[in-house]
C-alpha cells in the first residue's frame, strides 16, 4: 500500500494511534481508540484522503461498543462525505470494514501511513 505524508492535526491523530497500538489492550480504553480513529479520519478528510477517511468512518459506524455520541458523529461525517464523492467509495468502505476487528483496523491505518505497531 502506498504511504502518505500527513501534516499537523493528522500527525497528532496518527501519533495517538501509534501510541495506542503500542499499549497493552487492557491499558487502553476502547473509546480512546475510537476517538483517535475519528480524529484521524477527520484529518484525512482535510487532506483529501477520502478513501482512508471513508474506510475509517465505515469501521466506526459499525464498531461494537462505540459511544452514541461518537457513532452519531461518524455517521454524520460519513453521510456528508457520501454526498460529495462517488457512492461506490462508501459502499466499498462499508464492505471493507464489515466485521473487521479493532486491532486489524488499527494495523491497517498504521500500515497505510508507513508506521509499525511494535
């Protein structure tokens, strides 16, 4: 997969994801991981990385245990994105994210950005 460079807010969100990936799962609250993923998706949107944002938002939309507030934000952001891009991108993102484990999604995002989880 192609690596991409992110700036400012995206760097902060990516640093949070990397730190979370290195922690023991028992030490990390699932909501913190989801919040960092949402921040990363928003940062990707700001950089025009719509596929990565769509993948992340689609994952969050179906993530088990996601807070109602964050699910609402993810769904609204995904709907807004869907109104601006080809609907096929959203369909592909939803199919991609369906049933994906949290750790798998986290590793996918870090791999996309060229970072390692260990």
